[in-house]
C-alpha cells in the first residue's frame, strides 16, 4: 500500500475522533439525563479506543502515513478538549485544571507544527502516551453517569485520575520541550 494513501483504516479511525467531538459537545450539554450521559460515555469511549487502535494497526500493517502522524495527536486533543470543556459547566472539573491541560496541548501542538515545517515529525513519547491513557480513563469515569452502577466515590476517582493526568501533562510537556530543543539544536549543527 502506498505510504501516501489518505483513506487508510488508521486515518479513518483518526477521522472518527474528529467527527465524534462535536457530537459529544451536544450530548454533554449540561445536565444530560442518565441515558444521554451513557450515550456520551460510549461515544467518548469509542473515540478513545480508536486512538489506541489506529497507531497499532498502522504499525502492524506498515501503513503509517505522514498525514496520520500529524493528524492523530490533533484528533486526540480535539476529542479530549471537547470533553474537558463540557465537564466545566457540569461542575465535574475546575476550569483552571482544564486551562493547564489545554495550554500544554496548544504549546506542544505548536511546537510539533514548527518541527513539521522543518520536515521533522515528532512522535508521541511513552510519557505522552501514558498521559493520554490517564486522560481518557479520567474522562470516561467523569462522563459516566453517577448512580448507574453502585461504585462509591466514582466521581472523586475520576477527578483524582484527572489530577494525576494533569501532572503527567505538564511533565510530558517539559519532556517534549526538551526533545524539541535537542532536535533543533542538533539540526543547527
């Protein structure tokens, strides 16, 4: 298969995350019913799972594309941002925490854009992937409607995981900045 193909399964999975984000905004509109919250949960969960599946599938079948490498992290951020922003008016997470997470994402996306304009594609680090898994887990727990299953402190658990993911977000952001600095200082020589 051509490395320049656009309509690969991994790219379509990435596109799914872009498509899910605005739908998620609608279904997380404050304060949704239990049924609507469950639908939003399954919608977000399927989007999160496509993030795990697209890269694995692309590597396994050797159909990684430059478009996929660039758009995959953007799709992740769009999906996560949609959930984060909608959870603020639902009083499930504080706005300052969302700001910290989004600010890091914007800075790293900008740095990736600068690298891409220089012909360098910077893949996600292990720390960045762990951050994503923690964010997805926390957001799934926070979106899941309370009272559907008798799990005590479910919301608090989701919030705690989100705080850990926020720490990892900042830490991985510093790591990316260091990696970008090495790339650009190394390429200047």
